[in-house]
């Protein structure tokens, strides 16, 4: 076999496929089936890189899911038609996020250049760069662990701020905000 031209690309692919394979195994076990052969690639992302990649993926899925949920609520409340909802849901996750106040008839706007909503822009941009460009940029796209935790915290704050802007709550809920707070374990 010829030498690999881009080992980082292979490590990235193996990490994604490995996670998919692991989840398929979990589902199969629930149905009393076993996998014939385990996927054990030689080239893999480190556990840290894989965790950061998975966090990035799940954050962007959560942003999209939250925006779509709120859009569906606007349909249920008669603020949007089904046709309008379908059109809006075809937009990018961050476009939907920042359009939500206007769709809800709220005058206050979210500022994509300032925290906490800046995290939404950055998470979506990193996700887009990760999945829409070549694999050579994977390392540049995947933030260090501290930055990923900061982006997650920003997402949680943005989510609560959006709830306040939309009138879903009068102030950010402490219990939700604490989901984005991480501290070192006590010694």
C-alpha cells in the first residue's frame, strides 16, 4: 500500500467513522446483535481532539435544533405560516438564530459581534469550515479545549439570553447558565 498523503485527513475520517461505528454497536447490542468486526484504525485523533470535535458537532446541532424548535413554536402560536416556517428553516443555523427576534415580532436584536451571541457565530463558522472545506484545515478549525469550553458556555448564555429577548422568561435562569460553568475539582 502506498504511504498516506494526508494522515490528518485519515485521522479525522477514522474519528468520525469510529464514533458512528461505536453508536451502531450500541444500537445493535440493544437488539441482541453483535458486530462481526470492530473498527480499530491505526491513525486516530487523540481522545482530546475527538472530544472537541464531538462537542463542536453537538453544539451546532443544538443551535439548529433550538432555532427550529422556536420557529415551530411561532407557527403553533400563529406568528408564522407553515410556508414561512419551511422557508426560514432552510436557512443556516446562525441565520435562523439571529432572525428569531424579528420573526417573533420583538424589536430587540441579537448582536452577533458581542458575547454571548458571538459564540453562536463562531461555533457555526467553525462547523462550516470543518465540513465544507478540505481536511487540511481540520487542525485550524478545531479549537483548543479551553476555547471549546468557552464557546459552549457562550452558547448556553446565548440560549438563555434569547429566551429573555423572546419573552420566554424574564431573566436568565441560573440553573441553565450553570450548565456552561466548569471548574477544577476540589483538591
